[in-house]
C-alpha cells in the first residue's frame, strides 16, 4: 500500500484537509492533491509535507485526469457554498466521479449527505444536502471495483465561523433558530475527523462491505446541549426559537438554512436508520470521534 496513491479533491479545505492529515499520519498511501494554484500558501504547505500537487480545476472535469491517473483511490467532495458550484453541485460531482472512473481509480470515496427532498416527500429541498445525495447514483452506476460513501456531520467548526453566537433581541448573545431548541436531532462533529474514517476505509479494502455508508458523528445534540456545554466553560449564551418567517429575513440565503433546521427537527441530521451508518464509522475508527464538550474545551474557551 505504501506505493499506492490516494487522490484527494478538496485537500486544502475542511473535509479534504482532514483526509490528507489522516492519510499522511497512517503512512499507508502516498497522497496527491488537486489544487487550482500550486503557488498558494495552502498548496506549498502541503508540498512541504510530501504531498504531490497536481494543478486542476474542479469545474473542469477534463483537467482532473492527471489527478486520478495511476491512483488506487480517490476522495471526492464538492462545496455547495462556493458560488461557482452552488447552482450545479450535482452535475459537478457526477462529472468528477466519471472522470475518476475513466482514469482507472479502483476505490472511490464520495462525500455525500442525506436526500432531504426524498426523505421529506418533497417538503424540504435543502439543496446543499440533496445536491450531494443525487450523485450517489452516479457513483453506484460507475462500476468502480470499490466505492464507499462518507457523510460528514454538522461541523463543530461552524460555531467559529458562519454559525457563531449573534446578538439576540433580548440583549443576550446566542442563537435564534427556527426549531425547538430542546430537540436532540443534530448529529455534529469535528470536521477534521472525517479524514479518520476515510483513511480507514481505504486501508480496510475488501474487509469493508462495498457501498458502505459511514456517518461520522461526535454525538447527537440539541441547541440547548450546545449552549449548556459552552456555558459550563464560562460563556453566557442562549438559544431561542423564532418563527420561520422571521428567520428567513435575518440574512441572505436564510431560507436554505431554515429548511435545513426544520428538516433536522423532523428527520434528524443524518435521517432515519442512521444508527447502523454511525456504527459502521465507529467500527473503523477505534475510540470513535470527539464529542462537543471536549472539542469546545480546546476551541471555544471563554475569554
């Protein structure tokens, strides 16, 4: 295995970066990463760690052939929140999957999410979930000798960026959300640990059932759970439920997140029957994954 190559798409991002870290730590494979700009700081940092860089653009599937050529495995993730991918994530993902198959990749790991539209009978579209889910059929039909699906949880890291505490109308700080704050339905985790499951899946080879779904999960939480863990560290935060119509007016793109939260409340983040998928990921990774309280002690200490 030491001479086999794993190609990583998104290797300078959150999920892909964790995959690179885990593969390098495991030492079983050589790592190749597709980059738009090999001269960027992120790319040069990877090169210093022994990662092979190949210039390619996710939006141009034909540019991916050198990335996949001669690779045993490939990890592929798309980014809905990139404006260039937002309107056509399914088409982009499907094209990259086909390029990997055409180049002879043996084992493809596709980063997917539940099909919220299908699960809800069309009530909730949640495009940034469903768009990835619709690539699953392309993966299955492509004819890879092996393929695996990994589902990332809601990132704990979101609390440091787009989902950080905000001022509330009461004068407090915290979160105003369009769902029951006591509903324990949010599967969440450290996004960097997705790489641990992906690396283990490549290493497991035929010992992992083909077509397995691996749900990476540090725990299942309510908003009140998040608030309680943070307040135990010295924060003073609250979570309050607000009407969906009020949430939709908070910021551009709020509709997408409002649907997501309402989907969580009705079906949970990973959807029905997720226990076996969570168990499959845990079985591959001894010790499982980091819970929110332990993660927050390191990354969200009170000032």
